[in-house]
C-alpha cells in the first residue's frame, strides 16, 4: 500500500525533522540530527533517484538537516547555502546570489510524501517468522519501493528530451496526484462488491501473500498457528481481575478532563467505564453489571452533585449533573457595597459615625 501527501513550503518540513527522521518518535530539542538518529537506532536518510546528477548529488549520500530545510522548507537547491556563498564571494549582489540557489520559480508545493506500507499479513509474518523469512520480506519490500519510484519518476516527475537528457517538471500537479491515488486504491485495496465468505477471503489472502512475498507456502501455512500461539501466550499472562476502586479513579479523572468545564452526566461515566474494561480485560467477557459497579463507585467516592433542576425530569438520575470533588469551587460573588450615605451628615468628630439628617437639612 502507498499513502500520498503533499509537502508545502514553510514550516511543514519541521514535522519531518522532529518526528519522521527519528522513527516517528519525538526528537529532543537542540539535539543534532545525526545524534538523535543514532540514539533511537534509525539509519540516516539517503538520496536516490534519476535526477541526482543534475543537482550535483550522489546516490546514497546522507541527507542533512540543512538540505531538508532548503529543499522542502523553501523549495531551493539542497546546497543553496553553499551556492549563495560562492556567488557572494564572486562579487554578485545578494539578490542575484539568492536567485542562483533557487530551483526555478517559487512554488507552494515543494515535495510529495510517499509512504510504502506492506500488507498486514506480511507485517505479522515478519514479526513471527525466522531470520531468513524476515530477510526475504525486507528484500521484497525494497524491490517494490525501487520499482515504484522508477515508474513515478518516468511518468509523473520527469520527462526526457529527444537526446535523452532528463527534463524536470516543477511540481507534481493535482491531476497526477489524483491519478496516483486512484491507482493506489485500485491496485492495493480493491473495493468489495459484496460480502465474501471468510474461508474464501483466507484463501485469497494466502495466495496473495505467497505471490507477493516469494516465501515458501509452508511458512504461510504456519502463520495462523504462530498467531494463535502468540494470542494464547498473551491471554495467559493477562489477569482478568479488575480493581473497582482503581478503575473508579481512572474513570473519574478521564471523564473530568475530557468534558468541558469538568461537568458530566452518568452516561459519560458508563461509557468510559466500558472503555476501561475493554482495555483492562483484553477482549475477555466481563462480569455482568461490572461497569455499573464502577460507575456507582465513582459517584460515591469521587463525584459531587451540582444539579440545579428546574423540572421533574431534571431530578432523574440520568439527567443529574456531576463534577469531580477535587474540582476548584466556582468564584463567589462579591458582597454588595454599603450605601454611599447620601442621606447622612458628617459627625462633629471625624472618627465618629454619620448622623441622620434632620428634617429641613
């Protein structure tokens, strides 16, 4: 499968520098790119493609942070900084030196992000197979990527003149991107015209895995047994016991944070309690009314009733409004200021109280 996304000029390239180049993790701030990749065990990116010679790049060369910024962030030559410095040293004006590092006109779309993903069955086979099986899957995946990039370069990104010289198009147009999407959808995930029996789907999946991976049929046949054994081992290590008190704390905290203003109804607690049980029991069948027990514990131990009902229905349990007991109290209204004393006169003693005005004063 292949996912396609456009890379636009500006700050979008920072997403790739912060996450993608370090294995979809989180790159620490002020950490050099090479050191961050070494810490997480992700190999450095390399240049590939037919247009490297035109740009003065070598196949397999390491992609640096400055090159990513120039190419994807600004749509300029990967070595734009060096080109601009050479032009300034030669006596060119700053504007002319900057134009020398540009790749044609200024465009909004600076690149296309292509993500190649193998089928889930191959991913599971790679995880459960032996070392020889993994190497076969990895080699097949790399061959598919190389073949796809060659086809994309020839059909959508580059054209060849009569003398065989590559001529590069400025960007991948929206029409080409739409066609790529249609091809990827049709070739990798054909739409289901009607429901198929599970046995027939399994037979198709098996034949597809054998055809695309080149792995022996007996390895594919043992995939289901490996998956069942792994699932049984996981279920054996997961206990089915649920601590109602701890579950109540988790449910109360989650519902309080996720609802606006920290206010919620009983149905919100019940939904979160069922989600908690689904995660805690890993698909096991839960005890009857266990979710209700968790909700009752939440209401009794961690919630305060803040209902201000104006109708009889508002007094029902399903319509009552709650909040967490640890929620801050709403600000109190200020005490009304005392009367200005316009009907009183000052006393002879400045420290004494005002005296009432007499009639006629």
